[in-house]
């Protein structure tokens, strides 16, 4: 019994410590603005393709609700952008995003990344700076634990992606990146006209697997945390350019701004 | 100062979202490989009761025996009691399922695994007035680069995302020779959306497709007509004519390259 109590106290100590960790609120405020700008483009694209997105919603009534939800979603994002993002607005924004995205005919990774961001910003204080309404007093530090959870949720997907690649014949044989380049459409046109040696492609193949599996492990080790965040940043930068996985890259990059708020650089 | 409420919220989120986001993709293999099933990726359906799991479990077993990667994974995969308990009591709970769909992905991420590389088709819509082509295809160009609809930094992936449902229809139709009403109506809706976006009067609209992996080893890109439909008042209302394709993603160079190394079945997930 005493032993269990001691373990409980130890866990409690670490939980308290974790809850007291702080993030840079200025960086998080920048994240709010970047996320909402990319979010506007994302929702605009959705509204533009509303006919396509509502395939499968049979009744006219459902389609109408879907359409209204899109506009409400846009409005809630606008309020978040203005710095009016109190927890209720952020929750409504997340619920609307979840409704629209889950009802949409096409679900892709960018939708998921958006949903993940929309969920975790509920718990992050992103209103400290650049707040037009000037409601929240600027404070240098805010709670960091939601940012940690945000990163870990994303890193979980990287791990599963790495493991499925390890079980995939083409990636196992070092051919994954080679075939990825062969597709043509995920990368810029110039890249398609350059002949890249097989050895480099094989190296890149195994590097991708290694990166995906090690992101979370690196993040859990405090000394390697910066490397882990840098790896994710490089990954999403590459998806933005030279690769052409549009909207996955930009949304991912906006997430990286959020993650950098927990890095403490020495002055 | 840490409030008790904040502490409870944090722990709740940790247990319900963060831990499942890491653990679940490692223990649950979801059947999400309709387009190429079961060739491409080996994370195989174990928990899906709709298909016969035995051969797939055996496939995975053989595979893992060859490559001794994950001892723990092996234990979980081959121990039905553990895996099924997870599935039955946590993963199958409808409220939890709903909640998790709104937050994190708990099934394995399979971006650019074999199913992306071999199982899909490039798509081109063409609009015709008599025999005259009025609108050039824009999702993919002739050489399978991104077309106008998808080629900008902040473009949506909605158009390229059409590869998945259309590939599903092609593969089903090529194997079984029929599509159900739901699929037909889906194709109709896609065509109508394309017509709506272009907003011009045409007689006919067609979808041409090619296996998406064609560039390596200077393989010729073969665009084949998958379907055509008559257009009236800028809408497809009548019958849609479908064709079985001669070219199939599995016949391509990449798969041939791997055929000597792996012996997997090439049958598709059957239509219900």
C-alpha cells in the first residue's frame, strides 16, 4: 500500500511539473493568425466544391445544413483570427469543422490535420498578442501541455505511417521514394525532368522510414526535442515545396509554428 | 498554480486521445485497401469481421517470420484474445468511435504506401460537342503532372481526391462487370460537378483514366476511356456507359519488379 502511495505521489509530482511547463505566447499568437489564414483558404476551397462535397448527402435538407455549417465555420474562424477565440468559440469552431469534414464526400490528410489543429487550439491560449479586441492581457508565457499533446497526437500518426511502410514491400526494398517520384503529380515539374540516381533515392527511402519512426522518440527526449520539431518542419516544408501535396504542407507548416512555442532558446 | 480541474482535463485528454493516437494504430490494422487489396500493404484486416481473416493473418505471419521486426507486434497480432478485447470493448464503442473521428486518427497512416503508387488511376474529364473536344482535361495533364485544377500552392486536393472513389469504381467494374446504383449516382454527381464548374453547353462528357504509375522505365501512358455520358441542359441525367479497362495497375512495371520477391494474391476486395 505504501509502495502504491509512493508511486502515486511520484506520478502526481510529474503531472504537476508537466502542467506548469510554459510556452511562448507570442509565437502562439502568430500561430493563431497563420492557422486562420490557411483555414480561410481551406474553407473557401470547401465552399467552392460544395456540390462535390455533398455527394452522399441524400436529402436536400442535409445539403442545406451542410452549406450553412460551412459559412458558420468560416465565421467562427474569423472570430478566432480576431482574437475573440474564447474557449466556446474555439469549441464551436472545432465542432463545425468536425461536422463538415466528416460529412464531406472526400476525406484527405489535410482535412485530418485541420481537425487536429482545430481540436488542440481549444486548450491553447493563442490570444495573448496581436489581439484586435484587446481582451486578453499580454502575458509572455502560457500553458504548454496542450502543445505537447498536439505534437504527440501528430507524431503517433508518423509512427504508424513508418510502421506501415516497414511492412510494405516497396518501401522495404528501398523503392518507395523512387516510385513516389515516378508519379509525377506530387512534385514540381522541374523535379520530374531531373534524373536522380537510384542510390540517393534508396537512401531517401530508408531516411523517410527512420524519420517517421523516430519523431516521437526524439520528442520524448528533452535534449532531442528541437531536432524532432525541426524534422517535422523540414517534412512539411518539403511537402509544400518541391513536392506538391497542396494544403497538407501549408497546414502542417502552420502546426510547426505552434510547436516552436515550446522550444526554449538560450538568450 | 495548477487547478484540479485543469489537471483532470489534462489526464482525461491523455487517456482518451493522446495514448490511443499512439497505441491504436500499432494494434489495429484497418482494412483500407480496397483499391489494390490485398496486394499492396500488408497491414492486414484482422479485426474486420466482414472478410475471412485467416489467409491474411497467415500472410502476415509468414512475412514477419522472414523479417523478424516486431516481436511485440507479432504477439499482439497473433493473440486474438488481446486484439479482440481491445476491439470489442474500446474501439467498437460507438460513442468513442464518434469522438475519435472528431479528434485524432487511430488507424494506421498509409500515405504513399503501395496503394497510392499502384492502385490508383490518373483522371481526365473531357467535354465534347459532337466529335469536337471543347474542354481539355485538367486534373492530370497528358504526362500525369498535376493539371490546372490542382496545380497551385493553395489549391484543394478535392479534385485529386477523386482518384480514390473513381479508382474504386474502375476496379470493381473491371473485375465484376457491374456497379451498384450508389456508385453510378456518385459518378453522375462527379460529372455534374465538373459540368457545373465549367458551365458550357456540351453533348457528351467522358472520363479517361490511366494507371497512375506509368512513368518509370519509359512505359507508355495509356489513357483509356472508362465512361461516357450524354449531357442535356448542362447536366447528366440519363444512362452512363462504362467500359472495362485493358490496363490495370498490377500489370505495370513496378509490380512486375516486385513479383519475383513477393507472392501475394491479386484479387480485389469483392463487391457486396
